[in-house]
C-alpha cells in the first residue's frame, strides 16, 4: 500500500496497482510515444543498396581469409606436438590434412551463400590459403619421417644414407 505522503508528491511514473478497478486492466491508457519514435516512415534510400554490396564484398573476403587465420594456430600446434611418432602427433597431423581438404572440396557451398560477380579473387585466395595449410601438413609429415623422400624408402636393396658427421651446439663431432 502506498502511504499518503507518497501520493501527495504526484510523481507521474509511480503506479498504484490498488486504485485501478479490475475491469480497466485490459484498457490501454493513452500514453505518449517513446523517445525516438517517428510516425512518418520513409522509403529506404538507394545508397544503402551500395552499402549492401560493400558488405557482401567484405563478407566474401572474411570467408576467403579464414584458412589464413588458421596458419598461426597450426604453426604453434606443429611446434607443440613435436616430431615423434606416437598416437597424438599422428592424429593431429591427420587433422591438419583433413581440415583444408574438406574445405577445398566444399568451396562452392561456402561461397554459394554470397551472390555477386566479384568472388573470383576471393575464391583464388581461399584455395591458395588451403594449399598453404596442406603444404604445412606435408612439411610436418616430412619432419616426422612419414614421407618417402630417399631412394632407400622405395627400393628394398638400397642402403639408407649414413651421416658423416653430427653437429651439436656449435661443435662438430666426427663419427
């Protein structure tokens, strides 16, 4: 219940729910429009259509550069997993192949959402950046020794190369 001193102040924003009859609750009172409300609507200007084209180009560049944003993460991951042959590094290397290959096979679906005629350069950047990621995965496989890069990997009677010397910490050790 509102006290008599509060009623006497006459604040507009104060509502006393006890004084209004129950049959008037569904009647909407005549209130003024909120701040910023405008009754007269105008047609959207044509320059906003140019803004929409600008937004489409910006969105297509955002999509095209997504694989390049993965490069620093993959470099850090390559450094963290090391060059040992165990389950975790092999799974991570397979995932480094799977992600760019799946996005290369679905690039048409990726760019299908965007309409327009200016997507050729964005598609080229998207495909090249996915090839960069595949190249990084191939480098990781080579560093792990999974790629056959020497003749001894292909031919059974070929003897693997032996190193003549090993360098460690600036000193040369001959074998």
